[in-house]
C-alpha cells in the first residue's frame, strides 16, 4: 500500500501524541498511584449495614490529619452520618472514602473534584482524596437510579 | 412530467424505504422529547400529568440512539449493497424483510412498555433497575432482526465475488460487510446479557442478577455500538463524498485498510466506559485504554484522506495556495455541506473522546453532562448531518423523484439550524460538565449550595440550543416527507465514487475474512478473558430487581 | 501499529501496459498536512487543559 509522505508524517505525529498521552496517564497511575477507583472488595448488598465498615457511616479521624469517610447510598439518599447531611473536612487532610449502595447503581461525585466513582450493589467503592481548596462542595448522584435521582445530594464543607 | 427513475430495483427500493420511514418517525418523536428535556432542565417548565423527566429521557435515548440509527444505517447499507453489487435476489430480500419485521415488532414492544411507564430504565437499562420483560424481549428482537439484515449483506457480497472471480469487490459493499461483521460480533455481548441474564430475571425464573457481569457485557457492545453509528458515515465520506465534489476516491486500498483496523480495534475497548467502576483490575482497564488509543489511528487516517480528497479535487480545478482548494468546494450543495460540517464537528468530538478514554482523567468528566455534550457532537452532529446529507439524494433516488433546488435551500437552512443549535447546546454541556454537572438528571437545586446553582445559566443555554435543534428537526421532517411523497418525478443520482485510474488494485488479503475475524476474536479474548474470569469468580451475591420509578 | 500489511512491490517506473501503482506524491497536499496538524494541536491543547484540571483539583 502506498501512503502519501504527508500522511505518513501525520500518522507518526498523531501516534506520538497518543503515546505521550498514554505515558502521562500510565506513569501517573502506576508509578504515582493515581489509579481510577477500582476496589475489588465485595459484600452482600442486602446486608450492607451489618458490614463493619458501614455500621456507622460518617467521618472518623483515623490518624494524624487522616480521616475515613463512609457513606451509604440508597434510593434516593446519601447517609453521611449527620442529620443535616453536611460533612466538614479539614483542608489538606487525607480522606479515605468508602461507599456502597443498598439497592441499585448510584453515582458518587463530589462536584468540582476528582472524586467520581460508580457504586454498584455488592461492591465497595473506595477512593483516597485530599481536598486542596476550602469551600462548599456538593455530593451528587450522577447515575440514573430512579424517579428521585436528582434529589440525591449531600454537602461537603472543606474548612481551613 | 418526467418519468420516475429509481436508482435501485423496485423491491430493493421498497425495502430500504421501509427502514427510512421508521428512522424518520423516530427522529420526529425523539427530537421532540429532546426539546422537552432541555426545557424541563432549564427550570422553565414542569412536566404535566405526572410524566417524569426520566420517562421522556428513556424515549429520547431508545428512539434516537437505538431505533433511528439502526434503521437508517441498515437501510443505507442495504441500499449501497444493492446499488454496487447489482441488487438482491428473492431469498435475500425475503430474509431482509423478516429481519425488518422482527426489528419493528421489537421496537413497538419496547416502546409500548416505555409509554406505559413499565420500562423507565433509560437506553442503557442497567440492572438492577428492572423493566417489564417485554422491553427486554423487544430489544432482543431488534438485535436478532439486525443480524438477518447483516446476513443478507454478507450473502450478497459473497455472491458478487462468486459471480465476478478475480475482480475487486465494490468499496461500499466491502465496507458494509466490515461494519456488519463488527456489529454482529459486538452485539453478541448485549444479546447474551439480555437473553441469558435479564429476561430470566425479569420473568422471575431467577431471583438475582450479576450486575457487573451484565454491565461488562453491555459495554463490550456499547463502544462498538458508537462505531456502528460512525462507520456508515465513514462509508459516505470515503466512497460517496468524492463523487459529489466531482473527484475520485483518494485511495481505495487505504480506505479498506482503515475499515479493517476499525473492525479489529473497536471491540476490545469497552472498559474505557467502566473506568470508575469497582471490581475491575486497574491493569486491565489500562490495557483497554491502550487499545482505545489504537482505534484512534484509523480515524486519523480518515481525517487525512478527507482533506486530501478535497485538496486533490480543488487543485484539479485550478486552486492555488495552501487553502485555495477550499474555495472550489460546492458549498451551496447541501449534499456536500451537511456531511462536511459533520466532519468538522468530529474534530472536537474526537478530542473529547480521547479525553474521556484517558484512564484516571475520566474522573473529571465521568457521567457528567460533558459526556452528553460529547456524543451530541459525535453521533448527533457528525453522524446525523452525514445521514441527513445521504437522505437528500437517497430518498428521492429510491422514490423516483428529484432533490429540487428549493429543497436544497431548505436543506441548507436545516444544516445551519442544526450546526448553530448543536454548537450552543453542546458547548454548554461540556462546560457544565467540567464544573461537575451530572448527566441524566431532572431539574434540581440539590442542597442549595452555590456550586450547583452556578449550573443554571448553562442549562438555560442548553434549552436555547435545544429549541433551535427542534426547529432543525421539523425542517428535516418536512424535507423527508416532500422527497418521499411530493417531489417532482425524475431521476436523482445515487452517487458512487470511482477510484482514480492510477489506483493500485487492493490486495486480496482484505477479503481474507477468516483472518480478520480470527484476529478480532484473538484481541477480544486477550482483552476480556482474564478480567471476565475474575469478575465471575469473585462476584458478590447477586442483586434483586428494583422498580424505582 | 499492531499489524502491517505486506506491501506489494512498488515499481517506480511502471512500464506501459502495466497497472501503475497508486501514486499521490505528485499531488500537492500541503493544505491537508497543515489542516491535520492543526487538528492535532486542538486535540493536544484540549487534552492538556483537562489534564491540568485533573492535577489541580
């Protein structure tokens, strides 16, 4: 097959660009540990509340500037451990987030941050995040889960 | 009055037109739902009579994403197969009709369940939301029906090779076969989850369903699905567009090579839709991210071929300078303008697609309305404008009528409305998505915080774009009805481009189907075997069905 | 690229009567090259834009 020399230049240039993208995300994921949320820990979706992690949802300090945030999602609510559905997190702290669903698939997205994962029945989704900027963030469900899908939310306040 | 001359044998014309009636009815219904959605989400209207946003959204997605596309594509590909190989025989036509009726019955069955609010599960129907069993049976019928249409194309292509030994096969016929091969191999995944997981579960024969397995099978199909939309547009660009501008096919061999690459690499990439999901190993996610980047390459080759086709033709017409050839293009011909703008929209569309597939970067945009903006650039603009461009000559050439000058003007108005509407709507969706606005959500004030309140203006912009698009859809429907039933009788050309005289004969290896199917399967097995075993072996207890609407 | 098709032997000075191999070298495709490179730059800029967002968030 005969290829025009300009087309060859373009294919080399394009392939090099794609390779560059892959190297950037690959190094970031496998060398610097910034992988997409992929936790493979399972549980019985009908017995979420009996699982040690989800007995008492909410924010707990587990170390020096290190926290565990556990949230149970269900149609159409996030149980974040507080009645007003507000969680206060210190800025710059390491926060290990664990969440799961008791019914259908939900989304778990703290808008304006990189915390964005799927919650699927039977699986625990985890992600470790450091909130770099103070402010009020909204946790929203970004996967359709039923007629009240758009009513699912909670507030994350990142405080100084 | 002129005599009506059809571009295809009478029976084939009827078959293709039957597909087109369904496709454009779907456009009318689906785009109307789209308008209602954007208005609802702007906060301007509240839906009456307890109709939910999500029911409307399910109609929109199913009717446009599955019905319009599938019927138009199969119709167009049957037409180009018939045109380039010399028509179907009686058996082939009968099988195609059976396929058509299966798809139509399936569509009506699924649509009835959606209208009865028994299947408000959106067009992705993720378990454990559980729709009525007739919804799933309808989907299965659509898929199996489409396979029959595919077999007809395979058979006609094989018959051409038998009847013309040693001759190269027509490019459009070859591309149709590649597209349907990809479609059949890919839709096996969704057929398996629907038939073996969802139908028994919806009937109550089994109590629970393996959610992750079902999603993985769905996305094994879901990404090739978008290539099933795109490849027919590429067919038009490679093999028809050159004729419309008066030129030749830039390279017959490269076009075939591109399609083979698309066949090989468009399937083993489904994990890039599941990057933020638990239960899938990050290593295998990354492997499929790499394969996704490989499938970008044939699209890059397509981009070059298109520019080269235009430039070569422009220079033949005496164009000077670096971009003088642009001036030589037939801008006032809607058959050219609509697909050309479609091509331009694939530039931001492709850029967005690479971003979506970039492993952990997906967290920025996953399930935000950025994604909705993305596929309204790719399928709803690139693919749809190309399909509209096809309809302008295909419909009259099948009904023995002509695409009049007046209709051409309306078609240009249509193209402009679509371009402007989609630019506004899609840009607003992309920006709102970067700010975190979720997709597939009714109007909501959430917790009343400032971050979510800032999404309001973007939703208003989407309603403006959606309204312009609605007008564009109405114009398109008027053009379709006119071309199908009222345009003056005559002969409209079915444009099929020729390779240039100097073209090298495409290598025989392109027709080595066992080889290509073999490599395709090998790549799929490589990308999916270990993660699938893992998903099945370490599966949690299954999920019961829920009806939360 | 994962696979390469066997190239047919290309005869640069194809004799009369033979099918000449496909040749595009004689067509000036400078505009196409500039166009696709521009397209590539759009991809790179938007990718880096979202990557930056990912890093700073």
